[in-house]
C-alpha cells in the first residue's frame, strides 16, 4: 500500500534569501536588542528629544511673546507639506502593488522556494505588521505620548512625556512612535528586490530619503527624534523577523511546502 509521503510532489529547490544577513538569527536578535537599547537611551536622556525639536521651533512663538504664529514654521511650507503628504501614501501604494505582483505569480504556480516570492511576501507582511499592527495598532494607539506641538514646551498645554513611557495625556494617534517614519524605513526593504550589482546605488537613494522624510516629521513638530528613529527601526526589525521566519520554513513538514499550496 502506497504511503501518503510517497505521493508528495518533489520539493522545488530553495533559493538563498534576498534579504541576506538580515534573514539570519543573529541579525534579528541584534536589531531587536538595538531597538530596546535605543528606547532605554532616549528615555534616560529626554533632553536629546527636546533639544532636537527646539532646533526647528520659533522660540518667540513658543513662548507666546508673539501671537498667531506657527511654533514650527517649516510645517507651513507648502512644498514640504506636499512632499510629506506624498510620502504618507507612497508606502501603502507600493505595498498594494507588491501584493498584486505576488498574487499573479502565485496563480502562475511560483512558490516560496523562489527567493523573489519570499521577498515579496516579507515586504507585504512587513507593511501589515510594521506600520499597520505594531506602530498604528499598538504603539500610537496606546502609549499616550503627546506630540511636541501639543506640549507646554512648544506652546501646547500637555506635559512632556519621555520616549517609551506610558501616559494617558494622549488618547489616540499619539507621538510614540512615528507611523510615517515606519513607512519610510519599510521602503528600504525594497532593496531586497534590487539586483545585487545595483543595490548600493539604490541604497544611496532610499536611505537618505527615508531619513529625510522621517526627520521632516520632527521639523514639523509632529514627532520627536526618538519617535522617528524608533518608528523607522521597528520596520527593519519586523522585516528581519519575517525574513528569518520564512527562511526557516523548510523545517516545516513537507506538506506545507507543496507548490499546490503556494508554498
């Protein structure tokens, strides 16, 4: 009598990860540890957040010696506001496009043995769990950190709350961590789709862009430096976790890797 295992189709050849070192356990642990250490550092040194935000304020306006003026003047710049709005929607547009590509390739019979399929899966899931669940669903919704322009340090009415500290001053869409920085840094995951020979050149474009748009939220008084850096880094951590998880998928029972199941 033929056993169920003997009827299984041969597994496709498993290609190396497009995420390289970021799909390795040591890298994932190091990134997670760095995120935690950076949170502790910003919480222990709250003056760093305050000092950086003050670089972008109109001090006379913040002190209310001048009335009817913006505390953070760059927030009123039409060009910068347009760029910010463009980056606000770009990650979602890219994620939808990646999901569409994955669906088409899945229906064509490609499996997760293909490194490019895994890279697309990691990116789509990374957007859902990074900027989506972790940042907007958990941190921003529950940590309660007021935004800089809402605090009494910058013309608002609420007290300053250090990074990583829970409070009840803000009830929704709060400052810790930055959702837009998370989305901007998530785009760095696109480097996994770029041919190796062109990856460095692409990084010279994507990394400065991610930093610029993340720091733009600081310049607008919408986030502190810690919000931007920790929000961005959270996406890198989650992409690494997901890449590692898929690289370990070959350890699962063979039935989970059948092409007919899309794996």
